[in-house]
C-alpha cells in the first residue's frame, strides 16, 4: 500500500545521508519530492534522477536553509513548481564539535543557524500555504543528543534541544488547523556525518546501543513516513526516538 499518493513533500538536506533516505522512501510511497542541498550539485542531480525513477515529480533546489531570505525564496519556488506542500521534513544539519573551551563563536553560530534557525526559516514560510489548505505535517530532525546532551557537542545539543521546544510549540499553535508537527530523535545512524567520527569513537558509541548495531537511513526514513502520512493523523507535538533503545 502506498501511503503518500497525491502528496507533495519538501525535504531539506537530501543530497545524501538521512535526507536522501527520507526522500527516497517518500517517493517510493508515491509522493512528489522537492528537496534542498547546500553544495553537492552532482549528488543532487543523481538524487533527482533516482527519485524520478519512482514515477514521481522531483526537483532539487540549491538553497541555504540557514538563510531566512533564501528560505522565503525557496518556498515561493517550490509552491510555483508543485502548487502545494503536504509534508515538510526539516532535516538539514551539521556538526562543529569541540569542547566548550575550544568552541569558537563561529562554531556556535554556524550550528545554531544551520540546525535550528533553518527549522524556523522553512516552517515560517510554509505555514501560510498549510494554513490555507488546512492540513500539513511538519517533521523536524532532532537527535537523542538534544535530549540527553553530549560532551563536546554543546552547540549541536543546544540546537537539537531547541528543535524539540519549537516542535511542541508549533504543534500547539497550528493544531487547530489540522497541521501536525513532530520531531524525530535519531541515535547513531551510519552516514557521512557519523563517518567523520572515526572507527574507535564509533565502536564506543555502539556499545551503548541495546539493539547492537548502527541505525540505517532507512530506519529513520520509515519513522518519517509514518509521521508524514495519515497513519499518524492523531500524533502531534511528539519526539520519536529512532535509536535502537540507546535512550529509554
Ligand atoms: P549528512 O552530513 O550526511 O548530510 C547533511 C545534508 O544536509 C546534506 O544533504 C547537506 O547538503 C545538507 N545541508 C547541510 N547544510 C545545509 C544548509 N545550510 N542548507 C541546506 N542543506 C544543508 O548528515 P546526516 O544525514 O547524518 O544528518 C541529517 C540530519 O539528521 C541532521 O540534522 C543531523 O543532525 C541529524 N542526525 C543525524 C544523526 C546521525 O547519526 N547521522 C543522528 C541524529 C541526528 P550538501 O551535501 O550540499 O552539503
């Protein structure tokens, strides 16, 4: 059964990793896909072609999610190209890890702007069209680090905790118009982002995962599919952990 037939989804940061997995899963379930990326032009073109192979409409937009005006322009273009957006997945994110002692103001600002301000930027500009259509599902990519913190990631943890507060507030603000807003808190998912950590750190993290493996982008994409589709029509304001029981 296809769960997203006739719907349009916008996924930020989908040239690779979790965002790409999410876009593929939603397309497999019949959704047209608008997606963004920051710099990976070639990869984005490949993703666009892979998405079209599912028989859906797909288009990649080079757009910096951290930039307010760029997000406004993006939503204008997406609505012109696709006419509506039913589901938004605010996924774009970065890390600039370091102990507070060494964390620069730039490290802090870059992470807050890309991870947290981006969620405000995109949600702010899509809300009008969702309000008009009286439906919508917004899914924000947080992290278990946003729930429990992590030494060496105070900027990242703060941005991801901020996303959870934003998510709960928007669920309350827009619920009466049938617009849902939920967060996903992935644990340790194998992508380029975690690949940067090195084998030793990865093995250390994996010891804390009761399901005894790293998560896959598909594990997260399946949770997004649930929250984007009508299967979750009475679920809003929640944070769903996809972490192999790392956080209980
Ligand atoms: P990747 O580094 O593999 O991919 C990041 C994606 O975001 C890329 O498509 C990148 O585009 C895009 N991106 C980065 N900055 C911007 C920006 N300013 N504007 C638009 N797009 C941007 O990350 P993951 O797939 O691992 O992570 C995806 C999300 O999931 C992030 O929010 C991350 O914090 C979260 N997460 C990941 C976990 C993990 O274990 N991997 C665990 C918990 C949460 P480009 O290729 O052009 O640079």
